[in-house]
C-alpha cells in the first residue's frame, strides 16, 4: 500500500429509518455487498452536497472577489445578438 495516499474508512450507523431503506435498495439492485452499496450512495450524496456548497459560495461572492477569481464583470452587457 502506498503510504502517501490517505485512507478514509468510516463506520456509519444508518439507524432504523435508513437501514431498511438500504436493504430494500440492495434487494432491488440484487446487491449482496451492503457496505459497497452504502459507500457508492454516500459518494454520490457527497458529490451533490459539494456542488450545492460551491453554488452557494458562488452566489455569495462579493463582486470584487468574483472579478478576482473569475475575471470579467458580474452581469454586464453581453453582446451576443440574442434578442432578449
């Protein structure tokens, strides 16, 4: 094992509400490895949460910081000849 790559391992208690849901999803997907399915679902949820976090950050940037990070003006006049 490469010692430079951090390993992330979590034990998660899904509780009486989400545990049965995971079991139903696993049966539906014919998946015997519940831990692998839970990890895949959690990875997707983390990706979606991170995208929402980045969108929230983008929405709250001060105009000057937005220009520093992304260049150009916010809004502004776009001359793309679209009539609206």
